[in-house]
C-alpha cells in the first residue's frame, strides 16, 4: 500500500483510541454505566458507548476518501447515511431502550435503502453457476443485512469479542479479495474501519474498561454486511468467503436464536445463553473465551476462506465444511439452552 494508505490506517487507529478514552471519561462522569444484573457477564459497573469512537473515526475516513474521489457515491451514502442511522439508533437505544419493533423497522428501511444504493444483491456463484437473484435479492439481502447487524449486538456480550471479530473479518475480507476491489478505495476504507476497531479494542480487551454498546455493535455488523456486498460485485463467490470468515459468530447466534424460538421465548429479552457466554462463565475468564474465538478464526476459518476464494466453484461446499462443526460445537456447548439462574 502507498504511504497515504498506511498513514490513514495509523491515524484511524490513534484517533479511535483517543476518542474511546474521551468517551470513557464522559460516560464515567455522567453515570452512563452498564450496571451488572442477573443476565450480565460482567461484575463491575462499566462505561458504555465506546462504539461511538468507531462510528466517528470510520465516518471521517469515508469523508476523506470521498473528497479524494476514491469512493463511489453509492458506497459513500451507504456508509454515511446508513451507518450513521444505525449508530444513532443504537445510541438512543443505549440511553432509552427503544421498542424492538421500532429498531427492526429502522433496520429494515436502512437495509433496503442500502441495497438500492449498491445496486442490489450481485449475482451469486453456486458451484459452476451464477445465479441472478433479481428483485428477490432485496428480500434475501435485506434480511441478511438486518441479521448481520443484530448478530454483532447479540454476540457483544463479553470483553473484546465483538471488536476482535470485526477486526478479523474486515482485514481478512479486504486482503483475500484485494484483487477485486478495483482500486476504488473500498479495500482501504474496510481496513480503516478495522483500524478504528483496533483503537477501541485497546480499551475493550479483557478486562474491559469500556463497552461498545448498541451504538457500536449494530454499526459494526452493518458495515461488515456492506463490505461483503461490495466485494461480491467483482467476485460472485465473495459472499460465501465472508460467511466463512464470520462463521464463529453466525453459528453461535443462529443456534441460540433457533433454540429460543423453539421454546417460544422472547427474542428481545436479555439472556446469557450463547455458547461463548457459557464458556466465559465455565472458565471464569472473558479473555480465554475471546481467545478461543480468535483461534478458531485464524486456524480454521481463515484457511477455509482462502481455499473458497481461490476455488470459487467449491465455495458453497467449503462454507458448509467450515460451518458444520461450529454449529454442532455450539449445540454441544449449550447455545440457546434454557437458563436456570446460573
């Protein structure tokens, strides 16, 4: 990468870290704290809202690249209008606990608008075939965007896990598809986003001194969905590659959601039934559970994502191979199991 690119990433890292520290001080002095309760995975009141640093830093990076003509208008609007809407909604929810229906409606509206701005869901490679999903892509793609942005909210339950996962997916996704970003700046803003997450992670790594909050978790999930869609426009197998990269989160959250649905439990009620939360309690360590996810990412999912990228005709099969043991592992670890006051 050029000196400008490295400079942008370094600035994003430093600025995000500084902003996170400032937000932590403001949250502490104004009692904007996440106070532990029976469904919490932490034991001490902790400032929240640190994800705002990721939102602001990434948004400024988008503006800089847009001013330099490195980003197309549709992507700029998706990252700024869509991203800031999701982030602001999360910030309001952090403060006032909005109704779930309200959040869902806004998320759906943002998802549909995003697909329109990006030209819809690109053709999808399935084996040797390219499938044009057409207008149906708005239904499937919109659902996928909403699921991904809420996925990070669900999985942001212990120190360091959501930010480290975002860094892994963004960096791996950007580098694996480096030849397909067309020099448009898409790869660079993806890496700048990862750098902003790293700056926040300095404060959020176990033991966390500040939490991301809904303002950050929804934004992080939304941007990852946007980047995956952009990558898929030049590489029809990219969506499978990004699915593999996020496999640890997708497996745990999906199994948990389905088991709770089967018991007809409210999906908006706070709980601690994800597999990673159970491991953190069992091991009495957020760090150990987060490091396990990092190890799965690097040792299992990254090699398979690379193989899917270099062998696109087998990308669907490889994604099944990647996700199957994670789904069974989540089940074995009790993801979505009924809680009994543990």
